[in-house]
DNA sequence: TTGAGTTAATCAAACGTTTGTTTGATATTT
DNA sequence: AAATATCAAACAAACGTTTGATTAACTCAA
C-alpha cells in the first residue's frame, strides 16, 4: 500500500520537476496534482530534498547495468555495440522523457551539491563505458582515431538536444505544435538512424552503407 | 550611470541564474553578489521577471545576425560555412558559458511560457538557418543525403552537452576538478576539431583529411 | 468471529522562514 | 530646488514543514 503511494507521488514529482524545475515546483502543487494531502510528501519521504534523492536513487542503478553488460559482450563487434547502444539510449530516453529532462536540470544546478556530485559521477561513469568501447575499436584499427570522450558527448548531446522541450523539437522538425515527438515511433526511428549513420561515417574508416 | 549599474546587475544575474536557476536565485543573494541594495533590482527592472526578460532581450538580436550573414555569403562553399559556423558557435558559447547554460535552463522550463515561446523561436530560427546551408549542400550533391534538422541538433547538442557542468565536463575528459575547460583554449580547439571532423565525415561524400 | 488495542495513514490547520516587493526617509547628482 | 539614486525596514504572500486530531487497517487473545 505504502509502496504504491510512494511510487505514485514520485511519478507525479518527476513530471512536475521536469517541467517546472525543483524550486519551481511547490509541495502544494505536487500534492494537488497527485491528489494527496500536502503532509503526505513529508510523511513518506521526510523532505522535498529527500524526495528528489529517492527519485534519483531508484533509477540510478538500472542505468549502468545494461551498459556494463554491453561493454563486456564478446560476441559483438565494436560498431555493433555502438549501434545497439544508440538504439538503447534513444529508446530509453524517449520513454522516460520527463525523467531525463529532470536529470539534465539537476545536473546543471550547482545549488544542491551532493546531488550534483552523485549525478555527475553516474553520468560520467556511463560515458566512460561508451568511451572504452570506442577506444577498443580504435586500438583494433576498426575505428578512425577520433576523440572518444567528445564522440560520446556528441551521441548523448544529439539526443538530449531534441529532448530540451517538445515545443522546440517540433519547431526544429517543422512539425505542428500538436505533434508528440517523444511518443512517436517514427521520430524514434528517425533519430536512431541519424545518429547511427553519423557514427558510422565518423568512426568507420570505410563508409558502410546499410 | 544608470546603464552601467543595470548592466552590472544583469551580468551578476546571468552568472547566478546559470548556476542556481531562476527560482533558485533570490534577489537578496543577487544584491549581495553584485554589491547593491535589494531594492535596486526592482528600482531598475521593475521585477525579477522583467530582469530575466531584459537579459534575454539584450542578447537575442546579436545571435541571428552573424548567422544570416553567413548563410547569404556567396564566396564560401557549404562545408566552409559549416566549418566557420562550428568555430563560431563553440567560441561564442564557451565565451559566454554561464549565459548559455542559463538560456538552456530557461528553454527547458515551461513555467514562464512567454519566455519559453520567445526563446524557442529564437533557437529554432537559428537552427533553420544552419539547416538551410546543409540542404543547399545536399542539393548541390556536395553533401550526402543526411537529415538536416537532426544534423543541426548534433552540432549544437555536442557543444551544449559539455557545457552542462564544469564538473561533468572534467570527469568526461578525465581532467582534475581544478581544470577550467571553458576558458582553456586547448579545449576550445579540441572541441572545434572534433565537431568539424565529425561533420566532414558525416556530410562529405569523400572523406576529406585536412 | 469478535472486538479491544495497536499501528499506519490521512487530514486541516498552523508554524516559522524566506520570498519578491514596497515604502518612506536619506543621500547624491544635476 | 528638482530629480535621481540609495538604503534599512517593513509587507504580504508563498514556501517547506510540523502538529495534533481523526480515520482506516491490521493484530491477536477470547
């Protein structure tokens, strides 16, 4: 019973924090949106700060698991790994669009230092995994001698940039305001194809048209 | 006299907003940082909201000018335009790191709708200019048939991603915490080279090693 | 099965802070 | 002497949080 309600509050909190920011969201607003009493947030989480920590904690572990598994997989070539990773990232980030936006905002905020430190480590660790795959590809002379760290930044940055705001994304794609890019499978595939193609050109010595 | 002090307050506001967010920054904090009385912000700008509008208004015009000039320039090939644009973007965004972070945050925030609408239009118009250059390159068969809109997202996203936070950027590059990437010319050149190389591979039919 | 006793959950109301803003007096400049 | 700039102090509103009463859910001997 308690777990369900906690999750219920957390889900509404994620959506609100992503939209309006941490400081921009009041407990009263959250309580109203989630249809619970204002006291419930402090009852279940202790404080607004701990609520945000609970949200991050819950999702943090899940992130790196798939990545480390992929890095260790010996049956895939480096470019196959990169391709899978791009598909994975795009799909997961689109599925949790508001959560990703929320993380991004927290990462840019220096006010709550412990949270930023924690998130930075989490993000950087993931980036390191991807960079390792690229480095291995370079060692094997399958990849060109690109900048691994900045290549990672380009992959994640490409995705994150279109996730900034639905309104901006639609304007960029010249779609009507009513378009819902983050739940549209056509856009998902378009984004995956673009980044994969770009990375093929960027990484592979000989352009590989597939 | 009044203009100087207004600019003085605005500069400190930009730095604080970028760090701590709009709602995360109090007038008292800003006043203390800028060494002015708390009443001065409202005296000069009317309100905190109008202060943020003044900041955006001031810088908005400057952005698109260089871009439209570049687009119209007939003495440059499309790839030369892209190269210049990348150098321009990186240099300008690094120079105004905290301002760019501030804009990014505002763009993601749906609370102050008019500001978001205004910023979205400003960003999207710039993106459209760049996309036009890419489209012309495709028409001329100088460029491959890439996705113009998403290619723009990759260029700007690559830069923006490393601008998220100094701490994250240093971890990504495996530099010590004390490193100052946003004022380090070596990093500026490294970032320009990476994006230019990536775009050369991505856009040009035949890889052009320079 | 019952029902008294214990714990957990919910709520409206109030608490102390902090917020952006305004005021009215004082200083400075023109 | 008129206009502009600065200031400490006070203002109302909103904030996160706590309280104490009330209700629901669960426990387990009789």
